[in-house]
C-alpha cells in the first residue's frame, strides 16, 4: 500500500479557514499554483468509519469541511511550504457559504444566485443550486 500523501492529494494547514477562503481563491505552494473549487463533503462512509449515525450532520454543522483545490500550474511542493495567496476571488462565495447552502441555509436566494455566478465552483454544484433556486422561485 502506498500512503495517500505520495499522490499529493492532501495538505494539512493551519490558518486557512472556510469562513475566510473564497471559492476561486488562488494560492502558490512551492512552485505550484492551485485554486479553491469546493468544500469537501462527507459521504456515508464517514458514518461507517466513526460508527455514528449522526456524524454527517455533526460534520456539516461544524462548518469545518476543508476544501478541494485544482492545480492551475504544476510545480514542486514540499512539506513545510506555505500557502501564499496570489489572487482573492472577491466576487466569489466563501467555502462555508457553499456548505451552508447545502445543509442549513437552503432557502437563501441571494446566496444561491451568488454561488451560481461563481465560475470557479464546479458545474455540478452550480446546476444543483440552480435547480433549488428555480424550485424556490416557483413556490412564490
């Protein structure tokens, strides 16, 4: 078995908070550049792993999901390299906003519209929020 870290899939950070990071923010790490694309969302396997039926609800309520990054420029990354903000997506939504729209703030029309307009958010999320917005508008 190869450790997960050999594939470069995980970073452990301090100070990068879901309440402060926007979808679309760009960072330099070592000589690589990455962009924040979406929060990490729990699946049923989390409940199995922890042996708790309420773990997914608790995970979402914590609003500490972590987030996924896409590589915009390949490069070398080493342990201890710092995340350097190179571009703030001021027109985007925060990572926590996407989590809230999914879990606890489902009827926030303004936030739904802002999320849909955030180009860095994957199309699957934008379509999901568009369908929700259309249902909300149809109710009124």
